[in-house]
């Protein structure tokens, strides 16, 4: 049997029927007031019926201050959580599991979304254009240290709402240049207080956040998505990569986190995440999830070598709602095409 089809039975994470995971993909089909819809229910249910072991929701915003994406869903109120219940129930009815990805964009945003200035580790705007509204990224306001508990509170409230709505797990998005990564990354974090400067200080925001979530959600229902190495017009990684990994990863473990999702966004896995996972595996006896358009053979080899416990696919899940069933039947995979993003099918 393919190692992708073996159950996950780990003390560190919820039981899963197989190792095939759909990664988080923002699709922008929520209602204008950011509720999940019936079309979203059908879209996620289709992937569960197609055999996915675990589905990650698209980035789901914990608070308006974290918005930065057209028509993204929120989990910032009980009504938002309520709108997710039919999605969760449909995935469960199809025998799958679903985790809610909790998202705060920080400065990768604009006041068109946030109302007030976006918040970040820094006052410096991100370079470039926000493709969501076609405008330069907004000038952010650096969070004061006294505001951190409020931000952790938004995440904690969102996590409690997600668990209350029946989600099997939550994923903290602490990668891809979003809020927590704006603290981790020395190119962005220009603070001089206890949240900036040294490796320990730059890791403080993410570690305090994880510690807060662990007070409210059992460790085996929490994932954290990190992206120390990804492609952004070239390989883009934390400048002090080894120093960061040597401190951050063991600290996460010490706090009690047990499952991490190592992402490289849309990059070559072996040039980015694969390399990171080989560095951190000796310090991480828990669950490691990762991937990016791997072939079945590559994915199986990563599991068999003990690097990955769970393998994620994003775009191929857009193209193949029944990806897990195709693996089971040995059927060919439909290639992904950009046009597939336009519809929620
Ligand atoms: C349309 C689209 C939206 C995405 N949205 C998110 C997101 O909301 N959160 C996230 O962590 N990653 C997001 N990603 C990244 C994917 O989760 C995944 O890491 C990436 O697509 C690489 O995997 P793949 O090569 O298998 O598609 C998105 C990717 C795509 C293509």
C-alpha cells in the first residue's frame, strides 16, 4: 500500500484516515460580510468525498485588522463561526477532517480592508502592489508591546470559535510574510524593543502567540505553518536561517506545540521546505507536514525517509478534488491550470 494511504495514528495529532492533505488556498468566494457559503460547503465536501485525509481551510481572518484579501472568510464573530458549521459537518459526513487556518495579514494589506492603518512589527510599508486592490501596500502602524495581548486574544477567540464550530484542528499561519512572520524576519522587523533585534526577541511574538493558543486548544489539535524558505522572485529565506531554526524550533517544542506545517508557498519543495525539514527533523519528534506539487513517488519517498508525516497539495487539489482516491486507484492526475482559480468547483 502507498505510504500516503496509511492512517495517521499519532499521539501528537488527531487521527487521520491517510496522509493526503489539502493545503490552505484563499479563494475569495465568501459573502461580502465574510461568511462561509453553501458553494464553499460543496467545494470542501467534494475534497472530503474524494478521500482527503485532512483539509485546511483557506486563510480565515481572525479580525478585521488582519484582512487583506477580497471576500476572504472570517472567524471573527459567532455568526462567522456559525456559517462554517455546514462546511465542517459536510466534511465529517464524508469521513474527512478539517482544520481552520487562522490568518492575520499584518502589513500585507491596505486600509481598504482594515479601516485603520494595517498593523505590523514595523512602520515600513511592504514593497510592491497589493494585487487584491491594485494599490501599493498600506503604510502600517508598528504595534506597541502593550497591544500584543489584544492580538493574541483575537487569535485565541478565533481558535475557540473554530473548535466550537466543530473543526478538528486549527492552523496558526505564522509564515508567508504575514503578521507573525513580520516579527520573525529580520528584513522586516526593525524594532528596538523586546520584540525586535536578537533572534530571541524576534521569535517572541510567535512564541507568545503559540503559548496563548495552547491554553485554549489541546496540543494535538494545533498546527503552525512556518515558511523559513520560499521563492519570491528568487529563493527568499530568513537571513539568519540556521540561528533562527536552532532557537525557534526547539522553543516551539518546549512550549508544547507538536505539529508543524513547513511551507514554501509556490516554490520547488526540494530547494526550500525539503531543505528546511532535513535541518529541523532531528529537533522535531512531532508531526511534520509539508509539500508543494510533489509527485506521488516524491511524496511517498519523503514519508518513507521519515521527513514528512503528512503531505500537502494545493493547486493539484483544485484540479483533482478526488486526489486521494486517484492515488488509491492509481489513476492519473489532472494538471492544474490558472483558469481553475476563477471558479469554486
Ligand atoms: C490560489 C492560492 C491561494 C493560496 N492561499 C493560501 C492561504 O490562504 N494560506 C496559505 O497558507 N497558503 C496559501 N497558498 C499556498 C498553498 O497553501 C501552497 O503552499 C502552495 O500553493 C504550494 O503548494 P502546491 O504547489 O501544491 O500548490 C495559496 C496558494 C494558491 C495557489
